[in-house]
């Protein structure tokens, strides 16, 4: 499973690729909202994903901090 940190005010926000498809990815985005997790599953096209990597909006990480602390 690949994890990516999101460029935001909260460094605990992250994204996981759930499934790769021909034209993009199904992703799960987890955001910390004042102590609770806001989880969204969505589709991200390959071109948008590559653009986010290029611009630094998302960066690949080994494992989200919150998951590492719970492991």
C-alpha cells in the first residue's frame, strides 16, 4: 500500500492508494479535524496525481505518523 502526505496546515493528513485503474487511482484521504478523522474515498486521475507529485502537493511517505504510533 502506498501512502502520501498532503500539503496542508495539518501535517497528519494523508492519502492512501486503494486501487490503480487504467485512467487513475481510487484513493482514501484521511484528514484530522480537531481530534476526529474525516475519511473520504475518491477517484484521482493519473494526470492530476502526477501534477500533485510534481508540484509537491503530495509526497510519498513510508507510513502515516498516526498509524505508526498505533502499530
